C-alpha cells in the first residue's frame, strides 16, 4: 500500500499544479472588442429612450454591464479612429491629418509602434483581428509595374499581384490571426485576406448603384459576397471564440464590423423589420448577431472571465438617409448636433458598453468622459504592463471607472473632424477650432458664403447646451483661451498624458489645421 500511495500522491500533486498553472494563466480576462461602423449614439435604444430601432441584445449588454454616456472616438471618421484604438495615440499625430485611407493605401501604422495587440501578445495573450481593417497594408506589386493610383478607380488595382502576401498588415502589428478586407465595404478591392494572403484571386469586377446598397466598382473575388460579409465576419468570430475557449491562454479579439456602413445590406429575413428603412433593418440584424455572440460566449463557458466592449467608430452617416429616419421619429445622434465627419458631438460621441461579470456592477452607468484611445492604457493596467514614454501617448486607463469610481480620468479630450479641424473638451466646456461643422453637416467648410459670417471658433457649455446651439466664443474669451492653450500644449508636446514629451510623425507638407498655434 505504501508503494501505491506515493505514486498516487505524486499524481495528485502534479494534477493540482497543472490546474493551478492553468488558473494563473486564465485569471487574466479574455477581451472582445466589437467595433460597429457608422453606428450613431442614438441608434441603440439603451442610449435613446425615444429611439425607434429595437436593439434588445446590445441593450442586454448594457443591463449586464456599464453604459458610458460620454464616450468619444478620436476622430469623426473611420481610419483615424481605428488608428487611435490600436495605438492609444491621437490619429492626427500620424501622417494622416485629414480624411481616410482607401482599400489600396499603404500601411499607416509602422511595425515599430507598439499596438494594444502587440502589448497583449507580449503578455501571454493570443490575439486576432477579424473584419474591416482600413489602416492600410502593402499589397504586392507586379514586377515592372509602377504603384499607380490611390484606389478610387478600378484601374488603380491593375498592378497588384494577388498571388503574393501583403506586408505591414495585422500580423506585423501583433495579431496572431487575421481575417478581413482592406478598406470599407464600399471600397475596392473586394478580397478577403487571411493571415497575410488573399484567400482567392479576384476574377471579376463588381459595382452596385443602389440607393442604400451601393459600392464602388472594383476587383472582386469569388468568395467575397457583399451581402454575406457581415454574417461571414460574425461566423468567423464565433468559430474563433469557440476555438480559443479550449485553450489555456487568454485571448484578445478585435472584431471590426464593416456595418452598418454602406453598402447597407440587411439579409432577407431582416428586410422591413424596423419599419424605418434598410439602415434600421441593418442595425437590428447586427444586434441579433451580437446576441448570438453572447450565447456562444456563454455556451463556451467563458462568460465569467470575458470582457466584452461594444462601441462605434464614429457617428451615423448621411448615407443612412437620416432625413428618412427623423421623419419617422428616430434621431441617430439623439440630442446631439451633427453626424459622421463633423466636429459637433454627433460626429464622435458614440455608444460605449463594457460587460465584465463579477467586476462591473450590472446596469451601471458612467457619465465620465472617455475616448477610444483609452483601450491601450486600460489593457496595460489590466495585465500589469508599464507603457513606455513613446507608447499610448493619449491613452488613459478606464479601469477605475469600470470598478465604480466616479471621478474624471482625463484632463481633457481632443476631437477631430474629417477635414482635420480640432476641438478640445474639458469638463463641460468644448472649444471647436473652426467656424462650422468641419465635416458634412451645415455649415460645411466649403460653404464660404455662410462660413465667412461666423465667428472663427465655437465655444459651448455642453452641461447646459448639449446641442451646441449657443456659441459663447465672443462672450467668454478667457475660457476659450484656456482651452486653446491646452490644445496647443497637447499638439506640441506629442502627448496628452503625463510623461516625457514626444514627437509627432514627420511630414513633408504644411499642417494647415494647426495654424491657430501661437496666433
């Protein structure tokens, strides 16, 4: 019996050690970051009590977690916001000072810059990107062919060698697995790229000119069906979650949806469901998939140790036919002025929900200001990583807020419009460094006849004027000067967080949007 007892004790000890090791690895939570595309603050009923789009599954996330009512993207358009999410750095510090990239653009983020994926990867996480990239990568170019065209015309893609891998994409920035497409779903090329390789060589050219369903003409692969892209992206993410639930290491999934951005393509079962228009139907379809994902997480047995974040990359776009929605009583920007592309709140104030069972009080709300750049510092604190001076320069950890603190974590927050106009927000005060929208709503920058009659800047007290209707710039010069001085400091010092000043990326052109500095 003694001889038998010792091996049994040894086996028991080894088993307990293995269990302890697995638990120590898995005590760090899985992180799933769901980024919707062009979804307005008021499109989620948990954020808009008068909303006409039913979103019960996303609402359930809010019921189970924390709802942030003052969350902002770092930009009012796609590419720059994505840059900020992954780097924790304001997009305008890069070489992209306005606008967005195309499906052919070269990589915006150099492999030398630490991303949230790379940081988590180095801290024992398995990482994945699935969906819309829109940060540029370097397509292979055919031998002897110049790299012509920016990607707005079909012929711009004639020189791409689809049989070779792309470079400087998700893998080089810290993603172990990647699957998605290069630009927005209305931007060619329409080609899936998995782990750096196109899944199929495009064999046709497609275009759609529908009122809601339009996409630009360009090369299309046989496995790229526009109507099935959003369902496919979700299917891929479901598969990934199931696979990762069987592994010991925690995982980070960056799920960047291409929807409800154009083309607006609700599947047949969802068409007409909202009673509004196809955009409303599309949002309802996305909500249903989010519900399916929650079931997948639960069935995989990882719900208690998984953080789920849901947000959008900017406000609702005019392509949703906002006028049709408002006529039926639905306001995509809720009580806020403007929409996608604008410096006004409707351009960058977005729904933001975090669910973390056992850590976040269910049904809680935070009214503190946060920014999508804050993911980097939040994840760093989560895993015990100390950000270097040249990492996450504009990122503040949200962990104190998630644990119930009701104090500001940010000194101030910088906003940015499609034409590169700036705004800075501190407390309830917001200074817009442009006379109009800086984007697509009235008054547009090119509407000189109106713009020339307006004060050059706009100052609003959002505490009493959330709709930005009463410009106090001419009557409160002192507050405007205070905010402008702080913004100038943030720009010049290369960071908005405490630390050693850094350099913004080098450029070989005039940065006209910063002419206000030292004026």
